[in-house]
């Protein structure tokens, strides 16, 4: 049997989390888990986790990995909270988190331990890891942030905040450490994967009023992505991306989210 993917949508931040499992072994990974967070009271809630936790229990899964695609700026990660509940699971993120910490810790007056003291593992580009019998590979996709990575698990790609659904385009690049040209080059690496590769995105905002969606393919991205379809050159992408970014406001949870997430979440 091939990889099993279960998705969970957090409406407040338009974030998809994914429970990915190997049916043969029962081993599982949870990608980009989310907490509810109220900035007025500084209170967090595990309610967004309930469905995933129920699935893990009911299906008898062994949670082996807690995987972050990057230090998010629009929601508070549940990574550290889940690590307390599942101490055998490995909390992991891309090694670019060191640069993100170096950028934001002084900005927010934080004194942080080393990244490898916060996270159990820092992935390097091209690194492989195991999820039961499934083949997993890390692909560095900096541009949205300097720590952004994608996970290729079997024939399924989890893009984080690099590619969105084809009608949603791509992620913003105006945060400190972001770079539109770098994102374009990162995305070209993803688009070089086979057309049949299934793609699961981290965010969807229902452009045009459609229902939210989270699954597409590399072939559909190459044919229809409004920012990076086949034939779009780097200079054109950078111009469009920078013009779009100039209209965007800072995420309302950016400061508390980044402060928490460069430390593994709340």
C-alpha cells in the first residue's frame, strides 16, 4: 500500500496540517501542526489537534516525526506541545532555522538556545529519512523564508509555503530573509518532479470565493499556476511577486507566532 495522507484544516489561519502514515508499519508523521492562539490573552488551545490525535489513537499509529516546513508567521505551531505528549517523536525543521533565529531573536529581544537544542533534528537539503517503509526526502525551498523546506514522501510532495494551489500562485517573499528570485529557483526544483507527483499545500484562501482546496499535482502546477506556470521567466515572476507583496499587510499573529515558532512552537 502507498502513503496515506489525512488533512486537517485550521480555518483561522487557513492552514492545512497533514497526518502522513505508512500502512505497512503504522508509523506516522504530523506536518505543520497548529495551535489556536489568542493574542489578547496570550492563551493557546489544542482544539485544532483533536481530530489528528483522534486519528492517531483510533488507527493505532506510532507518531515518529513532528515535521515543520518552516517557522510560520501566521499561526503558532504545536510542535513543542506535541513533543511533550509524544516524546519518542522527532521534532524536525530545516537547518535554515539558524538564519531565521539570527534575524528575529534580536528583533524580539530573545536569548535563544542553539537551534539543535530546541529541535531534535535539523534537516539539510537532499537529506533522506525513513517513515516505516516509505522513502522520504527533504528539498530546501528558500525564498518565502530562509528555512523553508518541502517533504517528498514516496510520490507525495508537501510544499509548505512555497507553492499554493494553481489559482493561488506562490507564497509572499517580503519577510526578513525572503527573496523572490530565490523562491522562483526553489520552485523550479519542485516543478522538475514527475507531473503525476501529488502536491499538498500548507495554505489556501479560496481565491474567487471557491471552497478551500489543498491537493493538486506537479503537472497541474506547471500548466496552470498563475505565477510559475511553464514559460514564466524569473524576472517576470520577481516583478509580479514583489508587486503583490507590496500590497500585503503583516500577518496579525506575526510577532507571537515567530517568537514561538523559532523555539519549536508553544
